[in-house]
């Protein structure tokens, strides 16, 4: 029984690592689309084309993201804002956004 529990925990850990790897691929695709948007002006269309493609849907699924149209629209909106993923995920950016929302609410 102990071996079964160890194997299950190991497989779960491997699955988590795999999801994180595919999530990193999604973040890289977003950064590439943002770079395309700044250079050519077609970033949202690029990320939409990628996320609707067979490979894009597979990567999104493996990252634990349901590849539906709502997700595609969200990715397009994110790219159109032009904020790199490393900046958007940083603590400073989250605090700045939170302060901005509080100021708008007041």
C-alpha cells in the first residue's frame, strides 16, 4: 500500500511540473505576441490564431487552461494592453494596479 501512495504522489508531482512547463510556454507565446504587437501591430490577431490552432489548444489544455473562446478573448485583451508577462506578474505591478483601482473607486 505504501508503494502505491508513493507512486501516486510522484505522479501527481510530475503532473504539476508538466502543467507549470506548459504554462511557461503560454507565457512565452503571450510575450511573443506582445512583441509582434509593438513591432507590427498584429499581436492580438497572432495570439488568437495561435490559441485557436490545434497546437495552441493542446498547449493550453496541458497548462490546465480550457481553450474556449472566452480564454481567447482574454488573451487578446492581455496582448492589446501591451504589458509583458514578467511585469504583469510582479508584485509591484499588482500593488500599483490595486492602488489605481482604489483611487478610481474613491
